[in-house]
C-alpha cells in the first residue's frame, strides 16, 4: 500500500540553526499539506499546495519558515533560524484530486530545538 | 471555520463499544465530518467520514444527528490497539482540516 514518506524521522538541532524536512507524497496526489503538531495539541495546518502552487500559507510564519514543491511532487519545509518554540512534530499529508477528500498522513518528523 | 468540541479523555473496557461524541454546532450544510485517530508518535489515520447519513465501515460507525450539530463515532468492540487520540474534524470548503485537541481514548483490559 502506498504511503507518504517523510525524512528525517527525528531531528535535534540548536537554536539559530537551519533545518529542513522532506516529504514524498503518494504518487498521483496533487494536494500536499504540511502541519505542525505541538505536544498535547492537534495538528495545525501550515501550508497547502496544489501541484507546485501554494494554495494557502496564511498560518506559515514566513519570517523563518519556507516551503516549496518545485516539481509538484515532493516537498521541503525549511526553518531558518530555528527557535526553541519550534520543537514539535511536523506532519506531511497528501490527497488525490477527487470528491473523496481523505488525507493520507506520513509518520512525521520530530524536531527538538535545544 | 467550523469548530469541533470533544471530551478530552474517555475510558472503555476491552471488548465493549466505545462511543466518542463530538459537537460541531456551526457546521455548514455542505461540510463533511471526518474522524481520524493518532496512535502515539504516528501520523493520523483515517477512520470514517460522513455528511448527513450514518456511515459504517470495517473500522467504525458514524452517527450524525439530523440537525448535523453533533456526531458519535462508535468502535463496536474496542481492543487495546484502539487506544489513541481521536479527532473529529470538519472539512472546510477549502479542503482543509482543522483539528481540535481530540479525545484520548484508553481501552482498559
């Protein structure tokens, strides 16, 4: 069964450093989402892509976060510089274009900023 | 944006039915209700979704009230592996999920 792939699974960094997370959605899924999940809370949408275009990045802290999906397939989320408050799980999800709106989630990247 | 309200935690005896409630009083007529669950340190997993009618699949049943202001997820025979956080989500017209804090379900042996 096809799955959303994410790497790395775990990342420890020091504040002020740059970090990057990678997501490979299920083949053929045009819509891709990045979420941030702080411990004890539900996932919070950061950015939504339709193919290579950003549909919604209103919740993305653009002073330090950036996201791209250059070829409309895999995607990278970057934080520069990382802050202590960025410690969280970063989840990627994808869905195909249809009336069926189920999002498929990857295993996430657990970021710890020291 | 339609919001959902769920109890923060629930317990259920193994083998019994688990009934997880959700209030979504501001839901619009064309907005679907989705349920996902998240087992510790994993990504959320789809369970079921519905619009107006009750739905059933191999994992669960979804009961939506006639006024659509609330719903209940039913796990008919809970097992220890069903211990997880369950999220009730309203899908917006922009195809976005807004998660709340969910219900932490503990299945007790």
